[in-house]
C-alpha cells in the first residue's frame, strides 16, 4: 500500500505494475522505424552524420564525387564488407579511417553506403 500526497491509499498489484512497465518498454521500441533495407532510421541518420563529417569533402553531399569517386550506386558495385575494408584501411588515394572512426562507425557507414544502388 502507498499513500499519495492527499492521504489516499493506493494499491498497486505486482501484475498491474509489470504490465505498465512492459507496455512502456514495448512503446519505447517504437521510436525507431525499419526501412526497406533493414536499417533503422536512427542508424541511417547516424551514418549520414558520419558521412557529412568525414566524407563530404571528397565525395560530395549528393554522393556524386569531387576529388574522390561518386558513391551514388556504390552498393551495386561493392559489398558491405568491401566498403568496410576500404573505409578502414584506405585504397587508391583514399586515406584509412581506422584511427579516425570507431569500428562501429565504419560499420554503420559501410552498411549505409551498401544500400546505395
């Protein structure tokens, strides 16, 4: 039993409490929606933020390329694993980002780029 501020006794049963908690947990999962490619909207936004911070200067905001090649359809030419390796280790004029980005950031970016087909 609990008393609220007005002296009224409130009874909260354990099953009711568990239902409320489970409902809150279930609803919190609704915050990120899945896209057609299986990525969540929040993961997609995170990858885009990484791209804007680290890649735009060479590959352009629209992925058409500047100093570096265009990436608009990179997912049809390279796998996610190949993209991960290039971002991590560098290739043909592209610097390695393994000391700039975490493995999780490289994974998010390579997964996002692999959907560009």
